[in-house]
């Protein structure tokens, strides 16, 4: 029974949303949500045909014919034992983007990756340099324990990449942001454990017992920081789309890999080393000996200073938004430029940037000898003139110029705002349950401070806001809440054992006890981001600059 044939073909206009999902055993499915008219129509059809088969037809071919078990109104799930993730994604795309008239392919061409080979190569070199700097730092500072943390980090990355490959996820720049945050959390988890082990060793606890106690005491902070990220990530996976969803999927898989690598693999490695007699003592460097800084003392000065900086930054953003918002947010000119001699993408990008033109999606279609890119409205003809002037030997000539709408449409903006709002609310609720509402409020304010500071400073520096920066701001959100959870865990511990202290003394002691960990983690992130900033090329470097500002802003927040 084909309901489309029964009551006339209406295309897919009744489908509100369709997306790929997975059933309880991990098989791909397609979830369809109907609009109001569609729910009514589909409900009538299924109510009148219970026990009959419902044919799912695509391009005249029956894809599946499940038996209708009950009336279906608001949503339906298409599943099939042999459906691959790609087939489910393709089917969902067809259902979500219905066309009432036939489509003819007028032109087909292959293009280079949207990041461009220059950005990819620069990104790989920057990532290798960042990883090498983190390895050297951890091994130099924590010695044998640092070597264990690097092995655990490699296991973490292998698990994450394996999971991404298993589920056939495409890696985008926001996804890379999720991997960066995963690496940061992986290093942070080991630093938390090692600092706890150091505390026990300093009071004379034997090595075996110190390792056992260190893992146990660090567990709550590691668990809470990861869960506080996985809850909003699941919300982003459900409600978000585009870069938000890519970031969320990668982060969820990264958290799973991180928990295993930090709490299971690392601990087992130490158990093996102890069993083989390879650890008689643990030697670690220490540059802070019982710090006792009064972080609250100058809050009367630092809080207004932070407020002024935020106001200036956000005012700059709103006043200059017209020139700061890139093609992804504001739309622009899409150009197809023919060429005779190919010029490296890095040189083309550099020349356009020098002319105050910020190209987006700079790609070569080599078979048709065309260069394709996007710029802001009104910059199209100027960009072609610049290319002709700077590269006369290339024979650049304008083939086509069209106006394009923003990639981030109103629907995507609304869904992104809803997903991020619910994600922040979920974090606040979780922190309130695990600690108390005052901790949650402080964590929320801290997160907003870090992200708004990054947005404001990027605006002051005149950097273009595009989809890449969304990944950077999401990374800052994740790093920020991780930091708040760790400090809150120490403050809660201080409240439990030293309840006689004043509020100011409790806060100062909690921050001082985590100060070494904050500097260690912040230092490794700074090393990684500086490497990417220097070697990453124009796309990756702007992305890295935003993360660096967020991390430094987080460190500044400690003295508030």
C-alpha cells in the first residue's frame, strides 16, 4: 500500500524534519517529523490501514515496506537491517528537502576541499608541532608519569578516530575543535590525577597507595567535568545542525574515549608498572610550593575592569557587525573565475587579504580550470581586478558572479540559540545537583565571561566572524566549564573538612589548591594553540587565536 498513490502524490511538503538516527542496537534509522497537516494526513492513512504494508518509494524504487502496527501522527522511524549510515543520511536528505518538480543536472564539477590544501597542510604541521610541544612539556615536568599520560593520550585519539570511522562521520573544522577540546581534557585529567598523587606523596604516603588515592580523589572532578559536557553535547546533537552537530558528535565520542583512557587505561598502566617493579618512587617537578595568594583581595578592581573590557568588546562587535560578519552569516558574492595557470591557494588568499577582501570557500575546480570562492556583497568585481593585477600570468577572467544568501539562515540561528541555551541550562542544573546553586551560577557567569570576552576581543582585532569561529567559541565553552568544575570540586572538599574558615578563605584555598593544575593545563593548551597560531595558516590561525583568548581569559577570571 502506497499512501502517495492512494491520495495523490504531494511530494514531501508534509515533512517538517528528517534526520539520521540509530536504534537501540546501533543500526541506522531515519526519523521523520511531520508538520501539523502532515501529522493529520499520515495519522488518517495509518489509522485506516493497520496491518497493511506501507511502501517507502524513492525514485520509483521501493526501499522498504514495513507493516503498519499502529496509527502514526507526529513522527515516524524508518529502519532496515541492511541500511547503511550513508543510505540513511541520503534518504533523510531527500525527505527533508522535497522537490515538487523533477530535477535535471545542468552542470557537475569536482572541487578541492573547502579548507583548501594550504589550510590542510598547515593544519597538519601545526597539529604535529602542537602535539610535540605537549609531549615534551608533560615528559619534562612529570617524567615517567608524563610518559604514561602521553601513551594514554595516543590511546584516546586512536579510540576517537576509530569511533568516528566506525560511524562514518565526516570530519569538519568544528569537529576538529571537538578533538582539540578532547585532547585538552585528556591532558587535564592526567594532570588532576598527578597533582593529587603529589599531594599524597608529600605527606609521606607510599607510592602504591598514593597512586590509588590520587585516582580516587581525582575521579569526581574528572567525572563531573566530562558529564557536564556530555549533557549539553547530546542536546546539541538533537537540536543543532551543521557545525554545532559536528562539534557535539565528536565531543561525545571524545568524552567516551577520554574517560576510558584516563580512568581505566592510565590506572592499569600504573598497576602494571608497579607489578613489574618499575616504579619505586614517582619524581615530578614543582614550581609552586604551597601557594597562598589572596585572589579575592583585588576583586574591587578586577571585576569592574573585566566589565569594562566586556562592554567595550561587545559594543565594538555590534557597532561593526556589518563589516565583521562574513559570508556565512551575511551572504555575499559567489564567483567562478577561469584561469590558464594555477596559482597556489595560499598566495591567492594572501593577496586578497592584503586588499582587505576576506575570501570564503576558496576552491579549485581543476577539470574545468576554474577558481571558485565567495566574498562579501560588493567585493566580487574588486576581487577579480586584484587577481588580474597581481597575477597577470594566470590569465584570470570572470566567468560568473552570483549573489548568495547566508549559510547560517534564520532557522539555523534559532536552532543554534535554542540548543546552546538548553545546553547551558543543563550544565547549570547538573552543577546545582552535584554542588549547589551558587556554584552553578558562578560557573554560568564564568562561561559567559570567557566566550563574550573572546567575541569582543576578536571584534576589536577586526577578525571576520565565520563558521570556523563557531567551533572556537564552542571549544572555549567546554574548556571553561571544565575549569569551573575542577575548582568547585576543591572548594566543596575544603567546605567539608575546613568548615570553620570564612567564605573568602574557602574560595582562596580552593583556587590555590588547583592553581598548579590550572597553570599546567593552561600551559599545555597555550603551547598547542600558539603552535597552531604560528604554523596553522590564515584559517587555522584565526581559529587558534580565538581559543587562545578564551584560555587566557579563563586564567584572568581566576583573580576576579
